[in-house]
C-alpha cells in the first residue's frame, strides 16, 4: 500500500515504457499477485519520493484463513480480473 508519494504502474514494450496509472496514498499495488501467487501483469516504480507498506503473502493468507468466505470472495475476484486481462490483451 502506498503510504505517501506516487508510484507509476507500467509495462515495458521494447525500448518504450507504457504507463497505465499513477498510484497515490492509500492505494494498493501488487494485490492480485499477493493473493494468487501468480506473476504481476505490470511493473511499478517510484514516480516521486514514496513510502510503501509491505504485506507479505504469508501474513495475508493467515488472515484469510480466519475468514474462509472472505478468502473465497477475494480469490474469485482476482481470478475474474486475470481472465479479463487476458481477454483484453488478445
């Protein structure tokens, strides 16, 4: 999660960088990968001085185990987003 500053979300296309978003305070990055363990669909880098809060996958999964329904909901949402990403990429 971005605590302060701005983070750029992008993909590299050859020598060019294609920006998708600028993420700011209070927003999450990498949330899909931390949930399903699959590779990220984009890269992130500080757009300006920034501070982030890191939540590791193991800690998140431990919290989800306490509420399996929430875990199932989150996992379903991530799977649907990944499927949509693949369809858009085609």
